[in-house]
C-alpha cells in the first residue's frame, strides 16, 4: 500500500471510533451503576476470574499498575472491591469483589443486550466480528513482541 487512505477507510480509526461509540452507549447505564468504563472492565475480570492480584488484572486489561492503582482505590472507596495484602507475601495485593461488586454483575447484563440491540446486526455476525478483532489484536501483539 503506497498511498495514505482517507481517515474513514483506515481500520485503526474504524476500531477507535467504534470503541468511542460503545462507550457513549454504555455511559448512561454505567452511570446508573456508579462505575466508569475502566472500572467496569476491572469488575468483569473479577466476575470471570475471581480473586486476582493487581498484576494479573493489569495483564488481562493491558494496563500499567500506575493506571490501575487509583482506579482500584476508587472502586474500594465505593465498596465494590476489597484490596488486601497477602499474608504469605505482603508485596502482593489481592483484589476481591465486595458484596456490592458481586451484586452489580447481574445488573451489568443489560450492557451486552443494549449493544446487541443497538448494533442492528445478527448475533452470529457480532460473534464473528469479535473473533476477527481478537485475532487481529493477537497477531499485532505477537508481531510487536517478536520485534522487541
């Protein structure tokens, strides 16, 4: 490819703008739940994986500890999670769901349904699109790691 594509035809912009559209769609629902989009992602990790270290959450979400720590403190202050040092290794902080965080899981199910209804696409189409985006991400990450 030797010439620059118009912005609207660039895959990076399509993915970026789709992400922004999803965040706008989710915002009023997340506001009702009392969490931000990044906090929702952290809660998803805990709903799926259970107790995790800060490092494990950071790895799952591709976020640095310096980004996660203030986010986790806010979730703890709002009683969604608990942060506790491991007795056998005080350098590790374990993150667990508090009752309020566990209760939010059921309430959050409306987000996927809202996205599905707003997409105007068949479920199979969305699932295939998601698989293709995951493959794209994984390929890009692998190539970047090979160059390091």
